[in-house]
């Protein structure tokens, strides 16, 4: 088991990629404190892990709230005695035309997707420094950190910020043996992508820019998260690794069955 004896915290672990990562962390031997704003869903994630023979507790954490972030970290240490891995994952998306975006939309998205990553990441890092065992922090970025979809402006901006946050955290924490890396997924089959996909024509559009010919699966993202959480990635820090079925390599479109 690649994460035996480790303790992890995961934000936005109620469903989708966060849940898949929490489950794989546990299946590799980590004890996992899962958090989300949705109590029913995050409680279910913890239950799934425990039923699979892993060890998990849950808590409510709105990542835009500093007190919640500190509580999440304290909860992990109170439950499992240490903290080695933190995954910043919780994010939201609002779809609108650029001219229609309101300041409230902007603030709502940036609060969770960027401020939330800073607050939860800093709370986790402070605890790791205090405990002195080093650690691995992973920021869930996106290919939208470097490519752009015009109708999701604050999301795109937030992910660009996350990449820079990853670099600054990595450099700041290097002497404490805490590595910080990002994962930049393409289109992964979760509720968030369904929100963007909506119609068949949009599905076609997305797949026509996806050489591998299908959406990614949350478990495929979780495999990379396990690698970054483990000692196998011991010389990687400050990096964002993209996994997008070939999209960023492509300078055209590919045919799609309709
Ligand atoms: N699905 C994709 O194609 C894709 C692609 C690139 C990046 N990502 C990134 O992966 C991460 C997970 O995305 P997903 O597709 O699983 O999304 P999702 O919408 O399925 O899940 C997001 C989770 O975050 C929780 N959440 C929302 N606001 C929160 C808050 N304030 N505090 C705590 N939790 C909150 C939700 O309750 C939900 O459980 C996000 O950072 C997203 O930007 C996803």
C-alpha cells in the first residue's frame, strides 16, 4: 500500500473527483478526513470508505470560511493523530456570457475556487509544519488554467490563480519537506461537466477536441492524486500535471460520431 500510515484531508469530497480521490487514498492505506458543504453526500463518502475496510471521518467545511478550514485540519489530527496529505478540490462553476457576469458571480466563484484553496491549503500547511513530518499538498486545477472557455470567466481565472498558488506554496514550503503540486484535468465525467455539457451539440464540441474520444473518469484523476500524494513523486514539486486525453496536444478537431 502506497499511503500506509498516512493521514489525508480532502475538500469537496461529497461527490465526483473529490470522492474518487478520497476512496483511492483510503484504498492505498491512508486514513481520510473527508469534508464538503453537503453533509449527506460527504457522510456517504466516509461510509463508503469505511464499508470498503478503510478508515474515514467526515466534517462540514465551507472552504471559503477560514474557521471551517482550521476545524477540518484539527478534526483530522484529533481523529487520526497526524496530517500528511491535503487535497484542495472543492470548486464551483457559473456559466454566463462575459457581458452578463455580475460581481456577485465573480465573488462566489473566486471565494471557493481560489480563496478556498489558499485558506484550506494554508491551514493544512501550518499543521504539517507544526507536526514536522513533511507532506504533500495537491491543488485540483484544470486545463482551463491555461486554455479558456469564454462562458465560464471566473472559473477560468480562478484556475489560472491556482497554478500560481501551487508554485508559491511549493517554493515557500520546500524547506519543511512539504511538496505542492497541481492536477489539471480535461473533461471528466462528473456533475460539474454535465452542467457545462448540457446539450448534445456541446458534448460533440467537447469530444471533437478530445483525441482519446471519451471523457475521463474520476478514478483516473484519483490515480494521479495517489501518485502525487505518495513518495513515488518525491522529486516533483511546484508542478501542475495535465491529464486531458490529448486535448492540449491537439491543434485542430477530431471527428465525432453523432
Ligand atoms: N469535472 C471536470 O471535468 C473537471 C475538469 C477540470 C478540473 N476539475 C476540478 O476538479 C474539482 C472537482 O470537480 P468535480 O467535477 O468533481 O465537481 P463536482 O461539482 O462534482 O463536485 C464538487 C464538490 O465540491 C463541493 N463544494 C462546492 N462548494 C463548496 C465549498 N464552498 N466548500 C466545500 N465544498 C464545496 C460540492 O458540494 C461537491 O461535492 C474541482 O476543483 C474542479 O474545478 C473538474
